[in-house]
């Protein structure tokens, strides 16, 4: 499992904890944790893509799917 995948898994687990939170403060803190793990996953994918020379699938956009793609 890649580091990015592991970070995504941590974010998913934290999101499950949000549903079980007992207070609004606990929910807020857990959502912050979800955001932090998600950002770490994205950054890890970007760093890895620079190492391998590829674009991570999670953030790549196919030209035909982009709203700014040229039409013929």
C-alpha cells in the first residue's frame, strides 16, 4: 500500500469517528483530522508523481473531461 493510500485510509477512519462523536467540539476536531490526513494523502501523491514523472490519478483531469478543453 502506498503512503498516499495509507493516509487516505486514516482519513476514512477518522470520518467514521466523526459519526460517533458525542460533542460538537469532538466532531470539529475529528473533521480537522480528516482534512489533515486528506491533505497529506494529496501531497504524498504529488511528491510521488514528481519522483516517478507521472500524474497521480486522484488529481489528474482527462482533457475531454475538463470544462476548459478545446472543442472541435
